C-alpha cells in the first residue's frame, strides 16, 4: 500500500480531536440517564449501603469477631449485641460484617479472574478463527457441558479446602461463559470496515484487538460481570457452608449459616441475619445488572 493510502486509512480510523469533547458530553449524558433507571439506581443504593456496612462499619466496631464469651451464648439481639450471639458467645454483628466483606471480595475476585481469562480466550478465538479458533471453542463447549457447581466442587476437592482455592475453582467455571460470549461478539466485529481499515493501515493484531474490537464487546462483558457477581457470591457461600471455603475461625457467611442451621429453633438470628445480608447483596447486583443491560443493549426499547 502506498504512503498516501496508508495516511488516508489512518485518518479514517483515528478519532478527530475536535470530536473528543462531544464524546465526553455524550458519556456524561449516558451516565446521568443510567442513574435515572429505576432498577439500576435501586441496585446501586443497595450495594453501596451493604458495602459501607461491610467495609466501613467494622473500622468503628471494637468487638473481636472470634472472641468467645461463655456467659453470653445464644443471646438474642440486644443493645449490647445488635444481632445477638452464637453458640460460643461470639458477637454476630461483627461476624456477619467481616464475613460479608470476605464473601464480597471473594466473589469480586472470582468474576474478575473469570472475566479476564474468558475475555482473552474469546478475543483470540474470535479474531484468529480458523482451526485455532475452532479448537479453542470446542474445548470451551466441553467445559460448558459440565455442571458448574460440580466442576467447582471437583476442583476444590483436588486443590484442597480454602478461600483461595475456592476462588480459583469458581473462576474456572466462568472462563467458558465469558469466552463464549466474547467469541461470538468478536466474530461479528472483526470484519467491520473500521477493523479492515486498521488492518490495512498496518496496525498490529494486539492493537486491533485491544483498541478496535474490545471496546465494542465491552458492554456485554460488563452486563455478564454484574450478573455473575451475585451467582459467585452464592457459590462462595455454598463452599463455605459445606466446609470447603473459608476455614474456621475466620468468619464467612456460608460458615455462619452452617453453624446456625443446628440452632434454627433456638437462635433464629444466627441464620436470619447472614442470610438476609447475602440475599440483599444478590438482589442489589442483579438489579444493577438488569439496569446495565437495559442501558447498554441498543436493541432494547427505552421509550
């Protein structure tokens, strides 16, 4: 290609600096419009409140979540213990807040790891195509054929119990989910005119993927991330409930629920409060996911 043709192609794909200001205003308008979405705004409020309780409130609570008080076992909610105590006299409020923080961080780590690995695999398979892409996606289909929770239990049983192993086990489940989504979107985008122009201008493959393909599939990744965040929290809790997640004495919502199931008739608060916190978190992230889907999906009618 001649130098003039390459320069013309570069001008065709590079954004005009004068249009950047308009794009910024457009993004601000989109953010303000999204905040007016009922599901999205309610979900953000719920998640924000829960995160403040889990991350900020423990800084002002001096109660040790693992300190035992044999004289205060099964104490109901009072001014001293707002959520009561458990079978060992441990303050349930401190344990629920610390356990919720652990569950939130673990579920966020799961989604980020799964999204990063799955997006990378999907971009490579979708852009390269051919025998390489076909082989990668057949392997992804094979992983999708396994039940997710069964695969997580298998990986955790092999690696051993623990929070870190549980995070990697559940993240492995999300890799094929993100890879399938990103691969399909990449196949639709890779032959569009602006991608062809970048290719003709001599742009490298990593540059094309990161600058011209990834931004156009990012909306689906964001929606899928928020959707799976709540599911990952449930699975982290499930691993803790059966003893394959966080190990004692570290507080975690699943372990607290497991302890409380034996005393549900005697001390209902041991089960109700951590279950309520987990339920609100899952509802909040699902509402955020629904709102983001409505705002980011151009095929939906926003009228």
